C-alpha cells in the first residue's frame, strides 16, 4: 500500500487563537514547510516558528502540451513567517503555442506564418497557378488536405484540375481537342490565270494529330500558258521565273540589293531593255553602285572631347589636319604619340583617341658640402629619388675634432621640384697619447685622453733614489700639465735636499737629534718627535 501523502495546508492569513505564542524564554518550535509542484515534493524542511522560509531548489517546471507552454509564476500562497506546518504549491502561467503553417505550390512557398493553437489558418496570397503545357490547362482546385484548426506545424500544398486543350485546325475551320486527328477536306482547286493552269499537289505538310493550332496550305503544280521569262540578279543568281503571253511586254518589280560595307546599290533597270515577248527571254538586273562614306571621329586624350570629325570613303585612310593639344600637368611634359587604335583604312564608322607620351619634368638637384661648396649638380625626373654619385663629402679635421660624413640635410626624397642637399657630418672629439716618463726616461704611465681634458697621472708617485749627498722628493712634471691639445710627454722632476743641511735644520736650538733607519727610509728623531730628512714632521 502506498504511503499516505500529508494533507496540504494553506497558511492562515492571520494567527489562529488556539495556536500558542512561543515563550520569549523557551525554545522555538519547528514546523515542516513543504514546497510542491503538483504532487511532487520539491523541498521539505523544518523551519523555526516566526522564520520566513525560503525555497532554494531549482525553478519549478510544468511539461507543456500541444496547446500550451507553461512558465513558473509563483506559489499558491504568499510565503510568510512560520506559525505552523505549511505547504506551498507551484502555480504556472500558460502561453498558447504557435505553429508554422505553410502554403506551397509544388516546391515554391507561397505563404508561411505562425498561427496560434486552435485557430483556423487563412491563406491570404494570390491564387496559386500551374503552368499549362500543350495538352493541358490547369486550374487551382484547392489544398491537398482540408484547412483545419492548428494543432501542429502543417504544410498545405496547392492541387489543380486539368482541362485538355483545344486547337483550331485551318483548312476545314474545325476546333479539335489535343491528340485528335484532323480530317482533310475534299481536293481543293485553284483557278487558272493567263500564264498557268494549276493542279492540286497535296498539303504543304503532313497531317498529324493535334498538338496546337495548325494551318495546312494546299500546294499546286503549274502548267505554263506562255513563254518562260527568267529574271537574274547582276551576279547571275536566279531571282524568279515567270511566263508571259506572246506580244506582251514582261514586267518585274524593282530589285533590292543588300548594301555592303563598301557599296550602296540602287536598282537602275534591266539588261537588255524589256521588249514584247516573242519567245523565252532572260533579263539581268542592273544597279548603280555608290562607294559608302563613313564618319570618323578624332577625340582628345580624355576620350569624350571631339577634336575633329571627317567623312571618309570606304577603303581610304582617315586623317585630320588638327593637331591634338598637349594636356597640362605641373610635373610632366606630354608629346603627341599617335592615335589609339592604330589608324587603318575605313570599313565603317570609327573613332580614334589621341595618345600622348607622358615624360616627367626634370628638376635641378644640387649637392653641396657643409661650407656650401658645390659637390654635384644633377637633373632628375619628377618622382624619382635622386642619387649622389660623386666622391664622399669630406671635412678637414682639426686638433679638437675628426669629422665623419653621416648623410644629407634634408633627407633625400623623391623629386617634386628643384632641391639642394647639404652634407652633414658628425664631429668626433679627438684623443691623444699622453706618456709619463721618469727622470731617467723610464715610462711610468701611458694613456689616451680626449681633447680638452686635463690629463691625470694614475700611477704611484715617482721616486728617485738618494745618493751620498742628497735626498730627492718628487716635485712635479715637466712641462707642467695642461689640457690635451696634442700628443704629449711629461717627465718627472725632483727636488734635491742636502742631507747635512736637512739635519741642521731639524736640530736647531742645539737640540740633540738622532738618525734612525725605518723601512729603508732615514728619519730624524728630535726629542719625542720624528721628522723626514726634509724637516717635515711625521705624525706617529
């Protein structure tokens, strides 16, 4: 046995008197709150008294049918704070479905619209037609299925009734249906004339079953009553054969001869001159021949402005005495080069367009050195980029700078007019060799120093060994150091100090001094102080 479903409870809109209000101090009761979609439970939770429940599941859905599509709208009761068990049922909005209703003629769609379920569609287009053929004419009959209220996508296809066609058969003036066999009348006759007697020879074509309007024409053989008159064109081709009664002068209409590109022909008469018939005769047409002339148009280079129009006989070469003017353009010269297409003997109307050779104007391009000295002058066509072809520009070096050619000012570009380009140089500060020598010529230091910089000796202070008489101290360089302007050599110089004189200077005031040797250097002790042999006090 299936379990019993809990009874659906609608939430009372106001608290019932018999439901106790929870104590402010006690524990709140919990009640079962259920959310359902029809008979399906979507969510069921216990919620404390006074708390507003919340549905946290997926949006409820309702399966649509042929007529409706359903969209979740809300719950059957507004969700309110809990005062007891409650069940909320999903409710839905319904939308009437629409279906595609198509009216077709064979494979051609005449009308296609969406129509709501249950509505009877209506065809509002023009009446369908079907192309007839030789045998049938077709008339719209209706649709292949009855038009009914809409329950699904539906296609209605036009149907047609057919009527067999009837045609007029001319020789007995009867109207017959397609496929019937016409009946020929009794043998027709043709009255004789002065020149011929006629006999029925049959119909101009075979009599067949009806497939359309048809005319059958009787044909006859003729028996000549008089003499044969043969009429020929001027090229000997047969125009016609007639008969003429003896003694009568034969006659014939004027003959037209098709003009050619070269000639126009005008009928002049017959050769020989027409005479009364006395037997069979032949006459040849005679034509006046006139050479055709044609209009030849000469256009300027734009192809629309007419320079000249002349009338020229067929076969002659057209010409004009007018000289096409050269077009004007700022940077180009034009020279007349002839006509396009090439002029040929006239065979019909023709037109020719002047052709010009377009030659760029040349401009003077000047290349100068930094000091405005002329290096090169060239003539370059408009639009072409000039090129310097002379020796690379040079600038005399000086003590301070070496100059290196780097290009032109302004930058060389395609020619648009006369232009001057000036050589540009980078100035690189010169460096010089500076050598420091000891007094005896021994090299102490060698370095490269830029022009204008004060050289600095980077080695240890030069030293000169003492001798028996003198102690030497470094004095400086000879010559004196100056800012670099060229290669230079500096030599160390020394000051010589007499040993005995230095000791006397230190002793002074009869104070006893003692010489001592420390680190291969002689110092003088005077009291509690130490001095160099030059008399300079040494800080201990």
